[in-house]
């Protein structure tokens, strides 16, 4: 089959989100043809180029989200009226849903957990939630049709008319308090954000052997990344699969809370992203969260539970095989060394880890801590790393075994590729115990890598940690240095228990988190979706002749072929006439099948 893979800020670029798992998926499904439709996030990302693509990638089409020149389209009177009505409806749906959506945005307040876990109201549930969702979706598709008919939407979304429509919606009777408080600068900020998010509506991806010719759209994230899939479904009936290993709506809530936007801006943007997410979930044939934590978020944001199928990320186990299959005594693991691996940033809470290590040293004075990782991009990451190093120097002054020995700090900060840690597997192999101290976590990749290496772990109970560990490691509450210390000391003093937990962890990781299980799951989902979608085109060979068995037999039947529902006329559903869209013209009098 032909898959339209939709990405934002990742594959096929060298850097970005979802790059590794997308590449593994495409390479693992060599029997299918992939068209890549990628939205880039920055000029730097585009300058870095693409990774080497496998032969099953037939085409790549890209568009920048970080910039968009004015399309130069001048609307006539009728088009301006269409835009004003559609954008006004979109804004009204945002303003009337702002307060409910903002309830989920307060992730660190009463409406949400400290780690961004879902709380009541994140889906804007209430008496008029469904009506507002339909209103938002209808307005979104009307804007898309206007962009298709007129040749673009960017200029209109940047116009004074868009800001005025947003202002009218905020001042209208029934608009909620957060929306009514918006000032003109706030409205300009919101309008600019909405324009950026809706740039995919102006792309020429949807007709003329574009997304209209694929069998299935697979969006690698929700939100803006899935917008092309929404339009392909709206214009051409292409089924949509949405995969979220990190829920985009949750990421937006966390980011807006951290930045501290003006309350009115935060409320309106939360409403916009909430409505867009609900429409993506409504339109998707199948939604694949990467873990139960993400699944709970999706359910709270309006996803139909019947559409959800958990598919764990696939990770390369072979690179850790030498460490995982060897005995601890055969390597160079230090039984008194703790190892932390990850990106150094505030969410990882290394401050609590250092205080916890101070408690561990009181019980086990010879213990050492290796912190392996690079700081997060930007000045914030470098500042946090400097703060952690200063705290480590304060808590653990350089120690010496004698008057003639050189002092040594028991905490070391290292990066992969250095002389002490040349590779990631060697980082995990260097210690007897792997520690994770995060206060916010999605899918804990470092824990899975440690499990592949057969190492026992001590982790904080955030995100999908408990689901991943599954009883093969110790879990403690976040921001609790004493509990973390006690768990580490217990395993440091019991090498047999460490070995048992490590062996169980490796067996669990090999069963659930390998590339092979991920590819097998998506292959089955692809076939299931296509087999329940009506035939829209004729598959032909190199000579232009129809290809026998080019599509599953069930694809000739619209709807779910396993159902036995009857139409009002008494005929079964499959007897209804279904439009057929062919890649090549079908001669009159000949069947499309």
C-alpha cells in the first residue's frame, strides 16, 4: 500500500522529534511505499539536511512552519465574506471553549498534576462541548476549502479582519471571562499563533497525485502535524492514523505554563489547541498512544476509547546486547557506582538526585555517582548544568584518602563520546544501579536502555515509568530525596536482588520494547485500516494495466465490513453505491475492480 507519513519538526531531517522511530518504521516495512510530507520548524533544521532515506520512500515534500511569505492572494468581496464568516465561527468556538480548555492548562495547579497528568476538564467536557467541537471543525474545513478555491489563506489570516473577528468573538455575549479579558496586544499574539498553526491549510498537498492518492495517512503527532491528514480525509476520504508518543496538547499546556503567558493568551491558545486536538481524534480511524499515560491524556482530551491501541516505541536492542548478556562480574561495572543518563534540564530534577546522593553517602561512604549527558539546548540548559555542578561541589568537597593523595569528588559530570564514556552502552555498563529522578517524563527511554543492559533501576513515579518498569525495579515518589536514597541503599546492599531485577528487566524490555514488535504492530494496523476503508482508486502496474489483488477484497466495501447493519431500504450496507476514485481513468462500462 501507499502510506502518506506526516511529520512536524522531525523525519526526514537529521535533527528533531520522532526521527529515529519513523526511520525504523519505514525501513522495517519495505513491502509498502512511503510518501513523506514534512513540516520543518526552523531554518537551521532545513540547513542540516535529511538522513539517508531507504528506497521505499518514493517522494518527500516539505514546507516550513517557521516562516511563510505572503501568498499575494487578494480576495474578492464574496471570498472576504466567506473568510469572515468561517474565521468568526472558529474564533467563537475558541472563546466559548476557552475556560474549559484552560482547566487542563493549569497543569501545576488544582486542575492538573505536577507532572502534567490529566485532570478534570482537559477535554472541555460540558453541556455544549460537542456542539462547539462541531462548530470548530466546520469552520476549519470551510477555511481549508476557501484556501483551495482562492489559492491561499496566509494573507487573510494575517489581516486586520482576522484580529477584528477574534475581538468580536471575545466581546460577544456568552464569551467566558478569560476571553473577555483579552486586550489588543493579546489578540495580536493569538492571531499570529493561529496563523502559524493553520499554515498547512494553504499547502498544495491535497490534490493532483498528492495526499489524495495515498491509501492511508499516518500522522506521527497530533495537532498541526495531523492537519494535512485531516484535510486529506475531508477532501478525498483518505483514512487517518495518529500516533502520539508525546501528547501534543499536554506539551502545549506544559510549555504555556512554564513561559507564563498572559492569562487571556494562555486561555485562548489552550482552547484552540484543545479544539484542534478533539477534531483530530474525532476524524482518526485509529489512535496509537505510546503508553498508558499518553492514553489517559487522549481519553481526557476527547479520544474515543474504541479507537485507541497502545503501541510501545520500538528501540534497537542489539546495541546493548553485549552488556545485557554478560555477567556483571565479567565486565567493568563498579558495584558501588550509581549512573544517571539523560538530557540535563530542570525536568530531570538533578538537584533532588544530588541531595539524595548525600543521604546515600552517609550510609555507603564509598558510593560514587556518574551523571552522563549533555545540557538541553539554549542558555537554560547550560545554566542548570552550572547550578548542578556548583551544588555537587558544595555538597561533596574533594576528598582524599591520605595527606599525600589528590582529592576527588564522588560526583562526576560526563558526556557520551568522552574518554571515560565512549559509548552509551558503556555508560550503563559502568554502574551497578541506574537512577532516574525526573519530575516530568513521558516515555522514559533511558530506563528502557538500562533494562536492555540488564541493570536494576530506581526511578520516580512519573509519566509512564511504572508501566515500563512493571515490577522489575524500585519506584519512589518524585521530589523525595530521602525515599530515593533509601531505595538505592537497599539495592546497593543486596547484589543478588539487583541481579534478579536486572535479568527480569531485560526480559521485559525484549518482549515489549523492540523495533520488531513496533513494526509488527503498525503493519497489522495499516492492513486493518485499509481493509475497512472503501476503494477509492485503481492500482495499476508499470504498463498502466489494473493490478490484480492490488487492494484487499474488503476494500471494495465502504464502512466496517464485519458489521451486519441494514440501510433504511432494507439492503445491506455493502450494497450501497460507493464512489470510486481511480489513479487512472476507468473506461465507461468497465468496472473499477
